[in-house]
């Protein structure tokens, strides 16, 4: 059975002492097999998602953060001298670091190494791609954990219909940005925002036929590549990109780009 595990994040105060900053929950994801890749009756799958019904992949037990890492949590790592400041609100309005009132929004606009550095600071790592999909699906075999369709009732995305405070703009369910974490119901494992809000970095280099490798037990995948895998879809992506099997890719370093759609959460080995 999955259980919530509470750990504290600490930061160095101006007085030079460490104090508890916030409690961060992680959930134990039981080990076992699941069907990874193109869901049953999903006609929108791309070539790298495999054939309908997926492939059987065995994932050992691991822990995964309940929430995407927040602005406040990432700022604590910056204050501790363990994380670099990523591109921020002053650079682009879609970046949450430095934006007033977004402390509980996901930390976005982070490069892959910046995300990994934060997770190392917490004693963890980024999730493997297969771990991410197992946790996102729960017990589901459908396109989304709640069924075959998604809307702003389920997740923060561009569903093409929902409007909000920004005129004629469906991105972010009408707000043209991320939302505070946990703005929609958690999945069956108690995880928030696995689909939508911010897309999430994984550990893996992208490989087109990676699912065949994972099915043989190699969950780490290739040791090098050009792009890393991003999962879950985001506030400015459409419904197809939020499917449990969809594999987005990005260079690990944003360069001149702005990764306003990408955040992350941390995973932990079970000892």
C-alpha cells in the first residue's frame, strides 16, 4: 500500500541557524509491472509511444514527491547556495521565480541540471521516465488516469474551451500561466499535477525506441543524447500532450529559449 512520507526542507536563516522551512510529502510507489506506452484505444499515439496496449515494464519501488517543486522551495535551495537562480519573471512573464504571489506555483524556466541539483540537495534525483508514467497512471490503462478525455475540470492546460481572466486566451485554463500546486484533485496515488500545470523533467535521455529497452529491464536508457524527456504536459499545451503516454523532449539547456512550460518533482530510492 502506498504511504505518505513527510520530510522537512531546511534553510539557513539570516541568524546563521537552520530552521524548518516547509514540510514536503513524498509517496511510496510500490514496485511491480504496468503497461507503459500507448493506451488502449488511443488513436493519437505517436511512433515513439509504441502500439496500443503498451508494453509490460517492471519498475522497482521508489518514492515520488506529491507536488511539483514550488517557487518557495526552489528559492530555499538558492538561499542555501546549492541551486542556481534560473531564468526568472524579470526575464519573461511566464517564469515564476521572482513573480509576486507565485510562491506556491511550480518552479519553472529551469534547465535540466538545475532541476537535478535541487533534487540532489533534497537527497533525491529526478524520476526515471518509466517511474514517472507508472506513478501518473496509477491503476489506469486509459489515455488519462480519469478516463479517455481531459478538460480544465481535471488539470491545468489549454483545453481550447475554458476561458478566465485573460480575454480570448485558453492557455492555463484561461489564466495564461501556471496555477498554484494542487489546484485540481490528486490522482489515485495522491499525487498532484502529474498531468498539466508544469511539464516535468525526467532523468532519461530521449530515445525513440526506449520503451523496448525499458521492457527488457533497462530503465536508465542511453548514457548520452541531445534531448531529455519531459512528461505530463503543461498549462499551455493541448489535450493530446497531457496523455499519460505522451513523450515530450527538450534540450537540457534552454539557451536562448524560455522553458516556461517545464518544472519538475523529485524521486527517491527506497533503501
